[in-house]
């Protein structure tokens, strides 16, 4: 079977991993995590591309690119998760499988993090496992794309 293609999108402040609140988000850089995701996904016959932006519109354009270029998408929308109806609408527009990911357990933190406005457009959400949240999402995606 042909390799499936998955886009991994990271939103605002996730380029600051390893510097930003390491007690919550860990000591690894986003590049290091992405390298680990690439090897893990390869073992499952999935090719991952990566996109990070701090700008909502750029994230929306990346979501739109999933329509023609990818089989599915793993997204950590950062704080946009909690209030971006534009990102919700973009995911709905594309109609491919999206999995929501968070490094931290958003349900065990501040009240505003308990709401995800993008969750209804995603197949499911994985939160609280640090970088393993991404690996779990890749594994779930493998099953979805069978
Ligand atoms: C996050 C959780 C969000 O609440 C926060 O704004 C982030 C990171 C996570 O991965 O745990 O930027 O999405």
C-alpha cells in the first residue's frame, strides 16, 4: 500500500518548546520532537510534513493545503484551540480526518483551557502525554487511514 501523507500543524508559541515553561511542555525543541515523529511515523508507513506558525491565517492556509496534499492532519492549535472559530471552520471545510493534540493535560489547568472550539471538527483529541501525545495521534491516524 502507498505511504499515507499526514501534515502535523503546530500553532502559536510551540516554536518556543524547550524554553517555554519546560515544567509543563518539556525540554525538547519542536524540531527534536518532529524528528522523533518522523521516525515513528515511518515505521507505520506514514510520511509526515511539519508546519508551525504563530499566525492564525497561516495556520488556516496550512489546514486548507490538507485538502489536496494530505490524507489527514494532526493539529496542536495552541491557545487558538480555545477560541478560534476560524480554525474550526477551516477544519470543517477540508473534510479529512483531523486529530487534536496537546502536550499538557488541558483539563487539569486553567478554566479557559478546558474548552476546545475545534474539537467538534476533529475525530478525537489526545492531551496530557507530552510529546507522546503526537505519537499516539500518529498511531490513531494509521488506524483511521486504513
Ligand atoms: C497546548 C495547550 C494550550 O492551552 C496552550 O495555549 C498551548 C499548548 C498544549 O500543547 O498543551 O500553547 O496546546
